[in-house]
């Protein structure tokens, strides 16, 4: 089962979501949804709102709350923390208990998110088109967006190569990424985020054009070296990552 965390935008506000490849459905952070619907000023107050609402719903015997999952999502401090999540059907029911003028528009938005994902599975180009729309909405320049989209393609080629050679998703992917990043930038991914003052924000979405170009060169080089050397598994890929990253120094 592959679960991929993604940030979605509803009225310029971020909602953490997770796509489950096996079940082919979205899970939404309930805290984020509460924050959006009730205009909470920060995550802590949104969390408190959900805590009170959850307690009330449990007392009322609401089975939807009882059946909610908990997944590790990136918190505001950049760390992965267990968070209550709900699929589309569960969230529809929870929203009924939240008095908000945004409830109906949010339901429409949720349905669009679900529909768009299924369309993208049939036509990958739609996923790229949506990314361009989202980046423009966030104020990025066309030149930066074009470069960022290319970097996503190069990253996908690299992770496909890692998967082909037996590297496991999760910690092994993160370790190889750290090696590549450290070779060309002198910092691990975490150190780089700290250097830029980032917490839960994406490092790559906060890179300059030059940084993206160097990272692309490093990852593309790692992919080509892997194809040439045909490493077997994570430990052999570590040297490939180091050599690929050093190309962009």
C-alpha cells in the first residue's frame, strides 16, 4: 500500500491530504478541515476545536468518529505526527456537525478533488496542468514553474530507478535524497530547510531557479549513473547518489 501526502488548497488555505493507492481514495486532515470551516487563526486552535467536537460526537455515539483513521502527517514543526484523518464519506458526515457557511462550498471542493485525482490517473498530463495552476495561484513566476515541473519529472525518473534496483520507499529514499542534497549543497535536507527557515513547507517549493537547476542536475546524474552501473539495492545506491550529487557541485 502506498500513501502519498499532498497539500491541497481551499480558498488559499492548505489542507493536508493523503492519497491511498490501494483503496484509491483521499484521506483529509480533520484538524485542517475544522480550521478552514471555522476560520481558526492557527493550528493549535483548530486542534482544540476538533478535540471538543470529537468528544461531543463520541458521547453522542457517532460511529463515524470511532471509525476514523490516524496517519502520520507533516506537522507545523516539520515532524511527522499522528493525525486524525477521514475519507470523503466520513468527512461529509463530520462536516454536518460543524456550523459554517463554507460547509457546502467545501463539500463541492472535496468532490472535485476526488474527481480530479481519478481523471489524473487516466491522464497524467492533467496532474501536471493542475500543478501549474496551483503554483500560479501561489504567485510563482512562469519561469520558476516551468523549471519546477521539469524537476518533478526528473525526480520521478530517479525514484523509478531506485524502485527498479530494490530501494525501499520511506527511510531509504530519504537517506539517498540526503546524500545527493549534501553533495551539491553542503547540507542535508533537514539542514537546508532549517537554513531557509522552513518548517512543514516543501523545500523544493522554496528553492530559487538556480537551486532547482543544481538539484535537477544532481538527480538526473544519479539516475544516469545508476543505469550505467546497475547497482543492487540501497547500499550500492548510496555511492551512486554521492557521485551523482557531486556532479552539481
